[in-house]
């Protein structure tokens, strides 16, 4: 290996660990500014607050791994919450979660129909369904607030084995997604499709089925995220979960999932979601001007995308086909 | 009894027959070498065998039964595995996952979990057979090209292949890796697997193969057991045919004025110490095998890729940091080898394509509006000059044109800028014989008008028919130079295929 490649590898290593360094930096900065920030209870809060974005991001990770994107997830959260809140208000929480996931799956299948069958770009399809879905939800709710009953709200405070329910759901979704991606044929095929769809088809993988499944999974996660989120706020206004798709993509990319497909995993996404929430939590604790929240958050998102593009560029440079001059360059 | 028999295979594309009855047989445990120039029908034959293309005539028998693949899956089920030049591996997955991506071992029937220990065990067995010592969990991204190829072979073994087809397997391998591959191929033969080995490296073919079939122009030009073959005879069979009537008489001779001078041009891993001078009125050919660095050199000259050392001068003026814009301003034109992907806007009309590189020259002085009338008449003039044939010579969409007419559109685009230096990368690839002749006439007219043409081609005949000089590239460097009158197809091929000796860094 020549020196240029060594350099590239070093930079790649730095870029790969940039999010972790950022996380430690964030903790150090806010920890110095406020004693409350380092309180263990605050970390539990961060986990609870980040759970819905993390769940969204986990679903998004499946889609991103196939080099797709799902912009409709925020809408799905609202749609599921609106449908359940108005038409099935009495449903016990144990059934509400699967019901909302089912709403998400249906929505995801709709996306997949356009993307896989009609071959419309995922970006366009999900951008359209983002507006269509929200319009539908506004029509269902007559743009009024949707209130949830106490049995749902009480979940926000309830704990199981000393751990809040939101964290349990978060953990369950994460575990299921992690096992699926790493230990099932389907999961590995998701990676294969993302890396090289043509080769995947040649290897006998049912590429359309894999693609359909990832959008269904993303929808399901959005439904569950809607439930987790509504238990925390108790009601859903018409702006519920607006722009959550960006938070989900940002969490995934910050955690090392490539927008170009095939690279990354759900553990990284969860890390990314927690990092973003940590920053927001810290800003609240140090009483920062609320108007700078979006500035800080968007800077982090920008950073995430920038790091991803740098990483891909360097990977490409290392992997570029070289004409071999016999053994000399090896 | 032969394992595989192919009998007078025929195939036509768009009414033009490209395969005129190709026959050969393949025995169990033998290696068949398939050689021929680009476009001689090797790929078509193999694609029929692999089920990618349907044959129009002839028959195939595999293991004594009629073999009639409807798609790649049938070929795989029949035990025919194709190892392509570009490997079909997933770099983001591990070696073992690549081996089993099509059918993972499960923990139990009906349970959707991968049985990792079982997968690892079987992967180890397979990897051992191809001498890969890495743990099965190693990411493919960390393997060398040669090792990746061995992984493909292991994949073939995992599906009990009877016939393995290699398409140019050594082009991206180092010599040592190639030797390792040959050892493995020898071992496959020992196990009764039949191998079809397609390669331009005739020395390797002679060493490796039991039988050799030479294709030319879609038919078997000759062949036989290795003992009855020599490299020289193979080349003679490959090149064949007299050249006279295929090329126009050159109407001018080169002058002594250089239009492009390249000195000691180097870029690590790509090209090394390139020296060349192109004169006004000269057609300078660059021959070489795929991967010899010809297209890479062209991209550097046109400012698309960087170089570390050396100098480039156009019409006597040095170009310090070439960019495509700068090169165009200095009078260069570059016709890329990928006409559809890089040379044309396929969905746009002819006129828009022709105007594309000259829009700035046809903008009004102050507001920079496009002067459509002036541009339109010039575009029309260029279309006539290249004898573009289309129902609507301006408005027809480029994607609806034949390959020859598409290439004329690219040429017209550059002619509009009146360049002094043309770099033509495979100008006649995928173009039928009649249209080729017209492209050659355009090239002749260009040099007669005082331009210099650098022509990269994989077709030996074309280079010998058109060029004043031919440079042969081999492993990123210029290996030899031949002058018109001293052209010798066999010697040029030999230079292109020579194993390059150790050279100073």
C-alpha cells in the first residue's frame, strides 16, 4: 500500500469515529455548563425523549440500507395516532401498539407499490405520500386536537421492573431489528440488495420482495413511534410529528448508515438518535434561546451528511480499480 | 461422451446475424480455451450457454440431455456457472455471507434464523478447496482481486457446478494471483469439472487449455487440441481476412507540425512515463488489451483525471492544469468509449446534442441569450457533414438512432467546435460494418483538414487500416511503436500481450 492510501485510511478511521467524539464533546460541554445535565435521571429522560426518533430511525435504517428513503414516516406517525385516537379510543394499550403498527404497514405497502411496482423514485413517492397522508389525517381529525385517554397517558409514567415503558418498547424494537438484520437471511439480503441490486437478483434474491418489506417495516416502526410519542404528550395537534422524517434520517446517517445503501446498522442509528436528543436536552437545561435549537440540530444533520459523503468518497478512492503493474504496487 | 455439446448455434440482433453456427464440444474434466477478437462472438456464445440470451438456431446437449435454458436460473440448475469479469460479490458482506446469500443454512426448517456455525463450517470447507486462508467472516472488501475471484469459484463449488466459464479472469490479477488461479483450475479439472476459459492472454490459454476454439466474425475460424496449436496460429486465425476494402484510401499524409505533445506523463497505478507526439494530419493509433490504461490515458489528456508528473502541450502551448473546459478551449475533442452514458443525452433531440458543447459560442453578446437561428443552421451544416441519416435530422431523439448515427451525432457535436486534436476512444464500438466505413471517412476528412486524431481501438484491423502510426500500451506504459508499412498484426498483438518485465519505479 502506498502512503496516499494509508492517509486515506487514517482519515476514514477519524470519520468513522467522529460521531463518538462528538458525543463525548457534547457531554463534556453541557456537563461543565450545568450540574443537572449529568444527573442519572436526566439520562433516563434523554432515552425516553429519544425513543420515538430512534424507533423511526430504526425503520428508516432498513430503507436506507437498500439505498432508498422514506420521507413519509412523520406523516404515518400522525395518521396512526389520529385514526386510533378517534375511531378506536377505547382500545387497550396492548392492542393499540400492533394496531398502529398495522396502519404503518399498510401505508408502507402503498409506498412500496409505487416504488417497486411502478418504479417511481422513492424520494418522489414518499414526498407525495407525506402530503397525502397528512391531508388524510387532517380530514379525519377535522384539524382538531386528538386527545388520548388516561390509560394511555398513564403508560408514560408507568414502569416495568423499574424501567419506563417507552424504553421497553424502544429496546424491543431495537432488539427485533438487530436480530433481523444480522441473523436472518432476509436481513443479510437487505444489505446485498443495497450494495448491488443487479448482483442480488443474479444470486437468486427476490429483490422486489425485499424492497417491499423494508418500506412496510419503516411504516410499522413509524406507527409504533407514533404510539410512543403520543404517550408522552397526551394529545396530537395538527403539527404532530411534522418533519420527524429528517430527524430519523439524521439519526441513521449520524450513526453511520450510508445514504448510498449497504452500509451501517441499527445500533448506529440508535446512537445517532440519542446523540441528537442529548444535544437538545442539553440546550434546554442550559436555558439556551429556543430559536437556536433548530440551528444546532440542523448543523448536526449537516455534519452527519457531510461525514457520510466524505466517508463514501474515501472508500471509493481506496477501492478504485487500479491497473496492476505486476507485483510492484502490491 | 462429451459433457456439453453445442451444435451450430445461431443468433441475430435486430435482423443482423452475429453468430453463424458455432459448434464445439466440452469433455468432463477438460479445459476449453475460447479466443477471438472483441466482437467475434465469444460473449454472445457464452450468454446463450448461460441462459442470458435465447438462441435463434442450433442445439445444445448437456450430460446427454437436451439443454434449453430459459434464463440464468436454468443454467445454474444445470450446473453451468459463469464467472464474469466484473465479479458479482457484495463488498459490504463477509466471505461466508457471499457464499450463501442465495440460500442460507437455517437453524431449523421454517425458522428464519441463519445457522451461523453451520454456515461457517461449510464456508471453511469450500474456502479450503480454493486455498483461501482468511477466516470465513472476513469482509470481502478486505480481499484482493485474486482472492475475490477464488471466492466466486468457491461459490460455484457450493452449487455443484459441472461447467465453470471464466471470462477474462486474469485482467485485474497480478501474475502471482493468476498463477494461483491456474493451480485451482487444474484442481477443478482433476475433480471432473469442465472449464471454458475465455482470454486474450494467449500464452495462458496455451498453458492451461486442452482444446482451443478460435472465433472470428461469429463463426469458428479454427481450433483443435493444444498440441496442434501455436500462439502464432491462433493470432493468424483471430485476425484473418484481408483489410483492403474495409477502409477508405487515406487522402493525405501527416505533416511535421505537432498538435499534441505528451512528455513523461505518469500517474501511479494508472500510466507510466507516457511519451507521445501527435502531428497535424496524423492518425495515431493506440492498441492494447482491456485494462492496459488506454482509456485512462485519454481521460487524463482531456483533464478528466489527475496526473502526478509530466507535461501536456496542445498546439505548442503547455496545458498546466488541464480541465475539460480548458482542453476544449485549446482545441481538443474527446469521444468517450461509453457513447450512451457519457457522449450523448439519449432522450434529447439531435440538434440539442450537437449544440451542447458550443452553447457559449452562440450566445448573444450582452444578455447571453441563445441565438437559435445561427446555431440551428450550423447544426444542420454539421449534420450534413457527417452524413447523418434520420427521418428528422434535427428533432429526432438520439435514443431512436442506430449506433452508427449516434456516433455521428457525437462527432458532429465536436466538429462544431472545429478542434485541432481529436481523441477517439473506440469510435466504432457496436457499429455495423457499413457505418464503420463512414466513420472512417469522417476521420480521414478530419486529418485531411489538418487535425490530429488519437484513436484508441481494440480492433486491430481498424488500427492497421486507418493509422499512420500505432503505439501499443501494456500495463500503463507504451510498449512498442509501429509505423505504417511495418504494421504486423501478430507482432502488435504480441506486444500488447507481452508480460512486462520488471521495470524501474
